[in-house]
C-alpha cells in the first residue's frame, strides 16, 4: 500500500512513496524539493553518527550521491561511500559496521528516468511503514535538525568493506564443492549495481565468468526488470556461450533470474525454490522451521517446503514486510517470487542476488546435476502478471467485482485483495513502485490459468 505522504511536496503523479522507497521521475516527481527534504528528514530521523551510501549506475545517481553526502555531512554524519554496488551490499555494510543507517540510490527495476532513495535503518533493515511515517512527519512539520557550522564529519571509501558481505555469503554454502565443479557462469548485470560485485563473488567461487552488460556506464541495454521477455537477447547469448548456468539481475541487484542452457531465461519464480533447496541440502532445519513468502509468490515454494515437512507463511508484498514476518515466525528462509532470495543468516537480511547465486551453485554442486535436470524435477509454474494503469479507477469497486465473480474463494485483504482456492489464486493490488494496479494469478494448469486471466481481463476492461 502506498503511504499518505502528508506533505504537498510529496504529492505528485510521478512520485511513489512507500516501504519500497521514495522514488519518482526526474525532474517532475523526484524534484529538487523532494530530494532535499527527504534527505534532511532521513538524516534528522537517524539516531547515530554514521551513514552508508551506495547507488546503482543510473546517470542521475552520481549527482544524487553528491547531494546525499553533502546533506548527511552537514547534519554531522560520517559517510561510508560504497559507490556502485548492489542494494544488499549497502544493507550488509550497515549491519556489519554498526552504522546508524544507509541510503541506496536506486529505482530498482523502474525505467532509467526514475530514481529513488531506499532508506535503511539500524541493523541493515529497510525502514518500515512506522519508520517512514516518522520521516514524513518531519517533512510535514519542517522539524529538521539544523546544519552545523562545524560538523566535523568524515567521508571514507567503503569499497574494502564489500568483501565482508561476500565472505558472509560464502559462509552459507559449500565453497569447496562449488570450486570442484569449475562452473562456467553467464552473467547479465544490465550494466547496473551488480556489475563489479557479482563477478568478484563468482571468481571467489572458482567460476569462469562470461559477462554480458557488466559495464556500469549509465545505460540499461535491455528493460531493467529481468523478465523472460526482457531477457530474450540474453537467453540467446546464454545458449551460445556454453555456460553451465546463467544469472540475470535488475539494476540494483536484489533480484535474480536464472538462465539454463536449454531454456534460456526461466520464470523468476524458480529462483527462490532453487535457493531454498540449497538451504535444505546444507542445513538440518530446526523443529519449528518455516518458510515465508509474499502473497504474490508461486505455489512451488509450498511444494518444496512441504516436501521437507516445513510450513509456509505469507506476508504482504515488499521486502520489509517479508522480513518482518520472517522475524515474527523465526523463519529459516524466505523471499519473493520476483527473484528475491532472503537468507536471514546473511547480514543483508533481505533480497540478495549474491545469496541467490551462491545458493543455486551450491545446489547444483551438491546434487551433481545440471540446472535443466534440477528444473525438470520441479513442478511447472503457470503464472501470469499483468499491470494496468489505474487512471481514475477506484480499487474498491474493482475488488468488489472480483469478490462477486469468485464468491467461493478464500479472501485475504492484507495487501489489496487475494482470492484463493486449492488449485488457483488471483491477487489484485496497487504497486508500491509504480502508479499501476497489478493482477497476478496462478493455477495448476495452463488451461485453468488462461480461463482465470480471461475473466480478470474482462473485469478490468469493464471497471
């Protein structure tokens, strides 16, 4: 759910304010006023002296980084500057250094004209709904802390701290088993935040890296969201490369899509179950172990978890919501079906492509199989995701039409409307990151999915 910004400066059709960050189109929604006030409010909200700052490769990233450094230093904060890195690396460094918080400058999968501040609080956790309301209240009341005439703040490069994140990921897998396989790995980083760190992780796992789009030059050579459609060229390159396995990232490298020698890019819904299978290969789960996924994530995760006698719980969509549910449930693993893998023992404690890459390679190494073979042993995923522009449509009226169409389906209203039966489900919700309404559905068969989406399409057309 998008939060009420409570301030006219944060109300614009090209601006999205939610637990997924303060993001918008430059210069309309993500205007100079929004940029400046959001940074001042976050710096005033923090209760410590050190802030970690990282960014993806968007052309607006460098000037936003400079503004963020200046505002934080003016408020007396020491800054650890990471440069172009994955979002999970910023979170991990906040955790590992004990910093007060962090700022990731990235609009993730949004088009290149967008940018955003993803605010990170103590422990490396994204600011949740309550935190964000407090930050927005500072904007509303103009209760910023004053800039200091002699702040005494320091700026240091944090590039040497990136290895600590890599080390934490390596500690969760059987490195020697992976090295013995001498994997040849195809990597498409969309010239984004993972362009340097992911190849380094792969090299430390003894892999030969076949890079594509690993030059963070301020361009995205394909659509930034790593869907199979966006990865058609990458799929062809993967098949021609002779690689054992392939990975594709979004611009801030918190989402991961797998590519196979036979199929090219496969559904992002497979990333989490592959990674959870790696956990099950390497760990003996405690008696009360659980898996947590969001409301829009595939059945396949319940299938994998139940095969190991582990229950699956669901949360609202959004990393902060999944993590909150994981903490409450003490889940041993979690994530989102968009390619987000969350291993709570890694200090990023959030969607982390480094974690996903290492876990997938770990699974292949320990099973001694190729990725296509492992994929064939999993149920097929029949899911479709469609985005509709909201315009003047009233979501409650749309929800009412869906309820009346599926009266026997179980209802969950924690995040939009989710209607579920034993063999299918449909989730209708406003996006946290774009001014759209997402309709996501899954069924046990392709035929049932098509019928379900035909009905959903008619409802949306007539709304």
